[in-house]
């Protein structure tokens, strides 16, 4: 696990000023929301952790006189010909070029990401962050936190409509963050936390999930307002649990959060089954993470050995893949 100052959750890449023809690089990692997804859209706090093992990388070089080109797993070709699902990448690239001085530069961008998309793990924000860092590296500049997040926000608004902004902060932070209304602060970690992330194998559209909650709020405001205020309370208590290292209490709050998210319609039978499987295998707690509908479940283990048992139980229960990650003490 990488370390960065707890007072600066953003960790910009080192600018090295790659010149003509030399590729410059940028990286970012996936994130998991531990508490507060959906509630955060309505101004409640949320808590997110970095998933260091899962990353996105961008490399970029100047190609004057040629058309700007993007090479990725999803699409390879000129930016002009990019299909709509590449919209966030193109928007992020334009915003990064603009923020570093010259939006008309012709470049070739390569993108490699191990983060599955539409799984609530911040794939689009991580790719945009990697691109923004690569562009800054190319120009020999360091984007400060706010400049980086302004670039990633442009990509995220194309990807998700009107996101809360938590993904953009979480994928750029080396440490857990508490996020609320556009502001992120690092959280100290009192005791090592080991999480197993299980993919349900089903895509979940964040925009669709957020729209569903908005509709339910319009139709049945009491249900959604109650859930939001309980999720906000859970998040605030969970921040204290992370600081004090109280895994058992943190785990039981995760289960409470999952039930509240289910009550506002963003869980699914597959996610509920994975939560049950994790609890059956002795997890302290488990919940869906991110937008829901499809996507992933996050389970809190007590030890590395137990994490292995949890991963096996989750795969046996139908998860096509799992990742184990730790959040180190600060
Ligand atoms: C997405 O990772 C989390 C949501 O709360 C949406 C958002 O915050 O923009 C579901």
C-alpha cells in the first residue's frame, strides 16, 4: 500500500515533462464506497476506500500533424470516430489538454484498465484520472487537487449525468476519505482492514440507479428521506470505527447499510445472495458497494486467512471473480 499525507488525499503523479515522441504516464486505482452511496447524492457524508490492487493506466505522446488517436480495450481509432461509450474518455482528455494549456494538441493515448466497468468500482473516474495525470506529465506540470478534480468531473458528468463527485476524489486518494458536498478529507485508520470485493457478474448503471432513487424519493419521500438520514448516521459512526479500528461494529453497520440500500431499491437478488454468503462464511459484515442494481459486494474479513475463506465462499455463491484488498493503518 502506498502512503501519502493524511491531510492531502490527492496524490498527483510526478511530472517529468515528457517531450515530443516520449510517452508520459498516469495511473489511478479503483475505489469502493464503504458507506453512504446514494445518500451522498443528497448532501449526506460518505466514506470510500482505495482498492490499490486494481488500477488504470494511461500513456500519451505528442503526434503533431496527425489526428488524435485513442487505443484502449473498448475502442482503437481516432478520437473523432470514438463511439458514445468513449465519451467520458474524450471529455477527460479534452479537459486535461485544456487545463494544461493547449486543447488543440494532437496526441496518441493508450489506456489499459484492470477495473471492470459498470461494477461500482470507479472505473470511469480512474481512467479519467490516469489520463489527466498522463497529460500533466507530458506537459511537465502537476495538476493540483482542485485542477485534477475539475478535469475528472468533466469526464464523470458525461459518464454518469450529475455525480456527487465522490468517485473522482476516491480514485485519486491513497487513503480512505470522508466525502461530503464536494469536499474530501483523509481518515486515519486505527487498525488494518481487510476487504473482499465480489463481482456479481452483472453490470449496474450508476445513472439508472441514481435515477431510480430520485423517482422513489418523488413518489415516496418518507422512505427515501429516512434511509438517507440513517445512512448519514451510519457513515459518521463508521468514520469513528475506522479511526478506532473496531472491525466488529464496522461490519454490523455495513449490514445495516445494505438493508437501507435495499429499502430504496438499489440491491438485487444476486447482491443479497452474495451478502448472505459472506455472512455465512463469517464476515464481520457485507454490503453492496457503489450504485448497485448489479456490480459488487464488499465484505469485511477478520484476517488474511478468513479473507481467503470469504473469497472462496463468494465464488462458490456465484461471484465470477473476487479481489482482496487491505486498508493499512496510518
Ligand atoms: C457511485 O459510485 C456512488 C453513487 O452515490 C453516485 C454518486 O455519488 O454520484 C451511487
